[in-house]
C-alpha cells in the first residue's frame, strides 16, 4: 500500500469516527462535560402551555436574561379574565445557583382586545439541568392586577412543573 492510500484510509477512518461520535452525542453540548443553560429551548409545563425560550448570558457567566414566546397558552387564565385576548411574551432573568441549578423570574402582561392591560403575571422558579439537552423546572406563577406589582399582593397564585428540551441544530437537504 502506498503512502497516498494509507493517508486516504486514515482520513476516511477519522471522518467515520467523527461522524459516529457526533451522531451519538445528540448535540455539540451533549458531547461536552461542561453543560450550560444558554441556548434555545422548547418547553412544556403541566398546565399544557408550551413555549420557546432563548437564554443568553448577562454581565457574567452566572447571570443573564431570556426571552420566551408562547406557542400554546390560554390568555384568559382558565376564564379568570374572559376578555383577555393575548398575553405578551415573557421577559426574564436567571442566575446560576450551582453547576446544574438555575433560578429564574419572568413577567408578562395579559391584554384585552384594545391592548389595555388586564393583569400582570410573574413566574419564578428553579430549573435543573438533567443532562446537556434537558431541563426540569418547578415554578410559582403569581397573578396581579395590572398595577405596579412591587406594591401589591397577588390576586392568585399557582404552582407547577415542566421540562425544556434544547433545540437541536439540523441541516436538512432538499430531496433530489
């Protein structure tokens, strides 16, 4: 076997090995032992609400912010606000507790058909990295009248749990 054949065989074997390693890892993050909550996640909670959330780093690696978008959500809060037609997308902050645990808080507003606020909701909780591609969370959601929530008590509170799954990077190809 010539040097070129040996070199080609080595390159082919390295490529096959690399594909096998990354294909079994699920994601680049899963191949790493240093998991992070940063990224885009699909979430579902026990009430049936679903959402997408993008978590970003803040001033340091231990704090940051996130933006969520409702996919499935009841703006009437189970008919407690029957004239509500939409809830704004949650905006929030997070803080790292330890290597796998994070605290979070977010706020959103329930609006009527004219865009007037009917309520403010604030959720806070803990998320736990089960593995690099899955988070489990528990939360408390507080409902306030649409005034300054720092000056009043919630009019309702409910608790729950859910899971988030990391969005995977895929490269689809068109059929020939």
